[in-house]
């Protein structure tokens, strides 16, 4: 039986984090340590790097996810180790895992097999407390809103139009829809509201897009929290909340520095929801990494239709990043599911199903090309994958002018990604990259949505009620027309039907609702059901999580 | 103008925390650092000290608090520094401040003037994340309760009898009384519940009383979270929640190690509410400190009628601690308020008012004697105090056979507590201490309440409805009769009327409600209004909190 992720992680030769920093010429006093193997990198030090030239940015994305699993984080870690193995100064930038889901479904979010970041238990639990700080900052604003109403409501907030909810980093369906301020005069004015999970907070999205503390504070101030009866927006800054929120977030904004199992450097920082937000790690970590290393590998949430599109159109556009290569992760198993195979039959060789499923990969490859960034496919190999199945993938991608490389980082670490690393370096050296976002800032908001629907999802068009279109117009009139759109759509399909695998086309993309994230700086277009507070399953992972006699965590991974 | 606390703290010569540890012979690898000046002390190291003999334990308590302020924490810090100054190996044990109130009323909770612990900004904000961990653990249990009901309610929980609420470390009156699980089938069964502030959580009380991780897990399992329709208790362990809660708390349970402005060692760990819980820092920190230092100075919440009584009857009883001296903090200003002077007239000399107010101090002195621990009064001097006022206090305490020492640590640091330190050492060396709790474990629960009311509050008796008495009987039958009682009463008076200053006697103490904290191991007797979720004032401190251009926090202290 192969070793579990946690067993492998516990056997790792974890080095003092200052030694990992030294690989990047970071002095020890640039690191604010959280125990021996985690640290935050000080702003002073990062500031001192500003004049250095940037390294090369590589995005790891994936085909449309299936229950079979793709291994995007694992491949990001593996590629980072592979680049180091072939003598490059490389580091990786990952998202921080959310705590709540750990107690629902078993499984961590720090890579897997021999491609992991450590200390994985800490990373999956409280880590350096960033998400707790975001929870506090978010809920302070919530408290200040109700407190303002309680003490006379000078701003004239319409209690029915408070859009700012509360958050907890917990899977707790009971909090989705609540009434607060019951119990009489001393507790305020009852109103219906609710809680989201912390990663769904606009504060999280802002945190991940902010370029320094000053920008963070400005963006927090820009959050629209409510409206008056006359529909005048009430901003966070009207409640003077952006100052204390920034104070709560000041340590959190420093990137978290850890290592891979192979002692290579990694930032793990920020983790916004990939549906109602942009699902990428923080700009501050990515930009810092580009100053510290020659090659920086990062990931984006979900499949390339959502994650990569938002990475390009939101994160890169806003932060002025120029990615130079993309790795699209695929697995034989997932392609088989796209080809119509049920989960329990994935172990059997089925070249035809793989071939059928390749239409999903093909669409993603074509999409990435639209952003002007060259791509390579990384096939995350599973033990049962047959040579014929792997060969089918490679033959297919060749027809699209893209290489597909078999990777075995899960079982072999960097040895398994040497070829991928060389291929990625070759792509970058080719100088083919000419990144451009999919649409211009100046395009009307609805046309931006439609562009993504047609160009990326292969849809005939986006459709929306007059109410939605009018709302977009209003925001354009209010000066928000230049914002990019953040599409909230099922990750399982190019369409809005999660059961439609492969590469559906000609469908409609119904936009049910639009939301303004004025602080983060995007318009969310909601196409389908959006769950912003998950629940726990019938038998939650929590049931079996405990410390054993040796004080080791059991049941978490 | 004298310097502000934060200005003094910023000028401090803060040493690397490993240097402070070295003063106590702690090896560097015993410290899990959180930045350069905060650390948690590893369990492995603390375990290795078990065979060492214990130092001497000193409690700092106070007269009944008034809006004039007494300075209990400041005196605790000052005495610790004073003991070090006179050549003793001493350390202090404080409670961690709660984050929520920081955004309400301006002011930190890490001492003041030249008697502070640092880094005070961190200590007052997220510190090492202990309270966030407690919030997570508490709310995980909440989520598991509603999740259990949602998935079929096998345990037969009566939704109307779920006593476990949720918590946030925030002053948010809107959350006191809520309805959750609205919105239809997918969100569960609507029920009325609410949120307390994190310090009011039973998890916090358990955290502070637990003697190691194993004891922590057992106590968490013992929490009664709900009842069935047949009034059968449902325990935390019935939901298998104590395992994951312990996992969430495992790092938090390590004591936090910091330093005073004079570079003397301090633990700051745990901070349970002083009304519905026992209001003392953690047993794990106190016990560890007793192994590391010859003298350990700690504090308890509110005045001695509440804080010291619970320190003795709950913390010391349960943890087997033997305190050897008590310092009762008093100020001229506060005594004047007890003597009937209004707050705006406290600046004027008024010896008669001081004399009148001394009845409050006198009662506390007499009370402490009942626990068999010798006491000294520490007069926390303010600039405007007159010699005659100070002399009046000293003359009075002499009549009770107790010394009163004028302390000037606020303005002078340890130089100002040298005399107090010598006096405390003298008290301990006298060997007079013969600690015993006020009542025996075997006394019936209601008699315990009555004993505290009569012996400590000077009341004629405690009074309670039959319903309350029956409830206590039921708990006795269920095997909880041996537990101590945790009195929840206004801190401003020996009576239950907060406006009754001085030393009222012959009053009744009405017990409105009793609550079982089966995990923490006490019965809470509620006498009067108990606020477990504070609100924010009309103009909250948050309004002026921000980072200045230099990146320094303004407005927080």
C-alpha cells in the first residue's frame, strides 16, 4: 500500500525556514518566523527588492474538474521542484487552504504524494492566522454597520438593503440564512441576513489583489456595504471601517514562506473563492516571488475556463503581470470521465473514452491561445494509466501544436517532472509569449460577459433579464464600467449544467444576477447556483479527527 | 504631557525572546517563535520540567472596580519587575486580552505606563491566534450540532433545548439573539439561538483549566450541548467533536511567552470571562511558570469578591495550586468613589471620602484572610494623590494587621515597586500561608452559593426560586454535586446592585438562573444581568484606528 500524504510529509527532511530563505538570498531578519518552518516575509525586505528585474511567471491550470481529480496543486509543486532540479532558481505560489472544509470531506490542500508543501498539518489548520484575520476584519465591518443603525442611522442605511453579510471559516449551513438583532430594543433592529464562508468574503478578494497596505486600505474603503432608500451606495469608508480593518490585516498581508518536500521555496498566501471571486493566490506573494526567483509557478482555481480566465483577465490585468507559459493539467482518469465513463470504471483501460474526453482538453488549449500565452499539457500520471491512453493524449495535442508531457511527481517528486520543467523553460525561451487579456477595459460590462461566454465557454451567447442589464448600465453610469467581470459558473462544465462534460457548444449562459465587488474591483456575474456557505456531510471528517497517543493528528488527511 | 502607553512601548528595548528564555534557562528550541518577540513554549520542554520543585505563587487582586480604574494588570507587571529588581527569579502570568472590545472603547490590556508587556500591539490584536483557535473549536461544535439534526437527528436532540450557542471575538449586539437555518429544507431546521463573545465560551474556560491536551480533550467531551425531549443531556462527545476541537487547540494550549518593558519573562495565556467563567489565566501557563521561576505573580478578573474567590475556589482547588501571598490593589481615586465622590471631582484631595471608601478595601482584606493566605495592599499611586490620602489608607490597613505599600510602577517601573516586592517576599518567607478553599467539595450546591454570598459578599443570604433549587438538586443527583460554584454577579458591588459602592451588608443575593459548565467543571450561579455579547458604543474606537504613513498603528491605545 502506498504511503499516505501525511505519512510522506512526516518523513520529510524539513529544514529551518531560514535555510530555505538563504537559497533566495533572503537574510534571516527578513523572515518573521511562525515556528521553525513557517515565516512571513517582512514588507521592509520586499520593498528593498523593488528595483530588481522580474522572473518568469508560469500558470498551472487544468481541464474541467471531475470527481476523478486532476492534481493542479500537486503539479504546481512538482513543477517547482522540477525546475529547481534542472538548476533553475524557481519558487511556487499557492493558495492557502480554507479551514472549514477540512472538517467536512477528508483531505488536505497542500499537494500530494512526493509533491507537497510542508508543514502540511499547519498549512491546513490555522497556518499563520491569515484567514482568521480576514474573518475578524470582515465581521468588524458587519458589526459597525449594525452599530451605526442602532445609534441613530445617520447615513440613512436601508436595513433591507444591507448587502454586507458576516463570515466564518466553517462549513455551517445553519448560518446561510438568519435573522439577527432579535430580543428587543437593546439588540437593534431585526433584519434578515446570513453568513458566508471566509474565503467567499470580498475582503479575501481584496487581500489577494492588494498591492501593499495602502492599496489594501483604499480598496477596503471602496466596498459597497449597503444602500439608502434612495439607492445611494454606502461605502465601507462611510463607516470609517477601512482603518481598523487594515490594522487587523497588516501582518496577514505579508506573504507566507514555506518549503516543498524537496526543500524548495514556496509562498502560500491568500485563497479567494474561485467562483464569486478570482481564485488566485495573492498579488503580493506573486510579485514578491518574481523578485526573488527566476521562475515562479502559480495556480488558479477550478478548470482553465474559470481559473485561467480570471487569472488573466482579473489578476494579471490588475497587477500588470505578464505570464509567459501555461501548463494545463490533465489526467487519463478525468478525460475518461469527460468521455462518459462512470467513476467506478475508471480503473479499466479505455482509449476510446480518453479520445472522446479529449474534446474538453482541446477547448482549454484553444482558449489559452486566445490570451497569447504558449501552453504545454502536463499529464499527471496515475499508476493504472496505460501507455495507449497516454499516447492518445499526446497524439491529440500534437494536432493542436502543443506538447503533452507525462509527469510522475506524485510518486517520484522532481524526477517525475524533469521533462515538463525542460519543456516549460523551452516555451519561455522561445519568446512566444505575448500576453493580452481577452477583452478591453472599455468594453461595456454586458459585452464583457458575452465575450467570455462565447470565446471561452463556446456558448452561443449570454442571456439576462432586463433587470440584470439595467443594473449593469447603472454601474457603468456610476463609473464602474471599466471593471472586469468575474464569472460565477459551475466548474464542472463549459456550460451552466454541471452534468454536461466534454466540450458543449452553442448553449446559452443565463446570467441570473450580478453583484458589484467595488473594493476588489470586479463585477460578479452569477450563472447558476452559487453556494457561498458549504454544509457538512452526513458523516463529516470531523468524526474521525483526533490526536493520537503520540500527539499526532489522525483523520485529517 | 506624559507619554502614552503605546509611545512608551515603542521606545522599549525589546530583546529577542530567546534571550528572555535564557534567563529562565530555557533552551532556544523550547520556543516556537511567532516573530522575534513572541513564542510558545513547547510541551516537550515543559514536560521535562515536571520533576522540578514549584516556585511561590502570588495573586494580584483588587478592591471593587470603579470607573476610576485600579491597575491590576499594571501592578502585576510592576511587581514582577520589582521582584526581578531585588534579585529574585520571578515571572508573571497574565490573561490574554479579547480582540472585540479593542474596537469599542479605546485602551489596551497589557499594563500601562512603565509597567507593560510587549509587543503590546500584537498582544492586543491577534497575538498568537489562541482566541481564533478557540472561536474555531467552539463553532465547529455548533456546526456539528446543527449538522447532526439536519441529517436525521439520531441522538434525538430537542431543537428547543440546544444550549450551545456560537461565538465571535467581536462586540456585536446584533448577534445576541438570532434565528438560524432559515431559507428552506437545504439549510436545516430554523431555531432561535445566538452568539456570545469568544471569551465567554465554555471552551475558553476549559482551555484555561485544562492540565494538558489529554485533560483538554476529556473536558471538551464532557460539555453538555443540548437535551433530548426527555431531558437527557447530549454531550459534546456524543457528536465526536472533542477530537477535532482538540486538534484545533493543540498549538494554542502552549503558553505564550513574552517580556515586560524591563525584559523580564511573562506568560500571557487564556482569558476567560470573569463573570460566567473564572477569569484567570491558564493553569498550563501558571503551572509552567512555577517550574521556571521562584516567584510567579498572576492576576484574577474584577475585584477580589469575584476574581480572588474564583481563583481560590475554582482555579487553585482544581489545579492543586497553593498561593502564598495576595496583593490587593487599591487607588486613592477608586476609594474616593467608594466614599461617594463623583468621577469629575476625583482630582481634589478628599481624605474623608477616602476614609469612607476604605470599608470596601476592609471587606476585601477580611475576605482574603478566610482563604488562609496573607495579604498586602498595593496602592497604585496617581500623580494627584496627596500624602494625607495615602497615609489614611496605610493607617486603616494597619488596624487590620495588613501593610499598605505605595507603588509607583506606572511612572517609574520596577523602582516604584521595590518596597512592595520586598514586602511580598517577607510575607511568603513568614510561612503564614495555609491556603484552603472557602467551602468543601461535599457541601450541597446551594449551600456553596450561600456560603459565598454570606462569607464574601456580606449578604444575609442567597435567595432562589424553587425551580433553581430543583435544578441544583437534579445536577447533584446526576453526579455534579462536587463541583464548585462560579458566581456571576456585578463586579461593582458586594451586592447585586452595581450602584451600591463601599461595603453593603445584610442584603439578599437573588440567584436568577443556574447553568452547568460540565466541561469546565463548575456550576454558574447568575445573580443579576449577565451580558455575554457586548455592543459597540456610539462612537467606537474603531473610528479612529488606522495605520499612519510610517505603518504604525494609531488610535488603538
